[in-house]
C-alpha cells in the first residue's frame, strides 16, 4: 500500500480584511468619543427633556398621525388596487389618475395645498350637484390642522401602497384562483384563505418600510402648520431655551426607538407569513417528521389506499 501524504490546509491570509476592520473600528471609536466628550451636545439637557411633557406630547401625536394615516392609506390602497384591475375602464382611469397625481407631486407641496383649502373653499356643502344643499359648514371650523395633516398624509401614502398591494396580488399565480373556483369556493373565501396569505409574504417588507417612512414623514406637517408633532415641538422648545441641538437629539432618540420597535415587529411578521418559504424556516423543520409521516405512524390509515379495490 502506497504511503499517502496528507495535506494540512491553512486559511489564506487576508491582511486587507483586518486592515479595513481596524480602520472602521478606529473611525467608529472617534465618532463615539466626539459624541460623548463634545460639550456642545449638552447631554444633561437631553436627559432632562427626554421624558418631558413637551416631548411626550409630540411622540403621542406623531404616533397618532402615523397609525391613522397608514390605516386610511391602506384602505385607499386596497380600493385603488382593486379598481386598477377592474374591467371597467372608468374605474381603471380614476385609479390611474389618483396614483399618477399623488405619486407625481411632492408630499410637502400637497400639505401646503391642504393648508390653503379654507382659503380656496371657505364653505363646503353636501347636496345634489347644481341642486339643493343639505348640509353647509365653514371649512376652517371643521377642517382643522390635525385633519389637514391626516388627509394629506393618507392620500399620499395610499398612492404608494396601492402599487405595492397590486404587485402583491399579481405575484400569486392565476391558476390558484382557477383551481379554488373549480372547487366551488367563493371569491371572498379564495381571497381570505388562499390569495392574501401569499400576498402578505410579498407586501409585508415594503409596507413595513412605508410605515417607518411615514413615521418620519409626519415631521413635514410643519408645512400646514401642525405644531404638536415631535419635530416641531422639539424645535420650538429648543428655540425658547436657546438650546435647539439637545432638544432635537431627544426627538431623534425617540424616532430611533420607535423605528427599532417597528423593525422588530416587521421581522416577526415576515417570519410568520414566510413560513415554508425562507431558508431559516426550512432549516428549523428539517429534522422534524412531516405531517404525512405522523399520519402513517399513527396506523390509522392503510399503507396501500387501493388495496380494497385492486384485484
């Protein structure tokens, strides 16, 4: 028997990787040191105002604007996505125009326009066109700055979410609609039990990104102006105290905290609706017996289902 010389492989040295890591570590340490030691950041003032009534009120209204705008925007998006796929050309045209207009104009410009609505329409009424009016009210009395912000954010967000939802619906194979219809399932049941669970896996990541983006977009309602959201409240109080930097840092810390919570929630939602698709899920279930194996192991079924009818 011939002698076999065993090789002893060694990893290839990568000095560039270690050098780049060292450079990045030094730069990160310098940045952290400057943040901690620079007295101009006024960290004691930041901690003093971090949980103040002014900042917490701003956090509350920012969350309200985000949640309500996303809910209304999602309802609008679902409606427009369905209209976009309708065989009716009028519905398709209205949906296309809505998406085209609100995606084609800046959100800041839209918010300014909504703030000018009481000037454009001092009075609003509900009634028959070119006929009697049933309800009449002053626009400035009913359409406050808060509702201007909600309407502006919701209409803009609905246009973006409509395309996300439409792409998610189109991602599901049409054959599944046909197969479920052939089994006698109703359209609502097909949508709820077959189409939507698969659609959610596709649309959860972009909707999560849009939610995080909406959280930060609420700072633009200063164009109306709505003075109770977080950025405006922190900036206004900082100007009064002649310390704008620490108040804005306090606002930024709250934005980072809320964004982190939203990212964690998005991760769990993606994991839930991605069961059976992601590599992590398949790896976790690789060592577990399948449902069919468990059924056979219970000895409640015959190994050959055609034994009674096979001659």
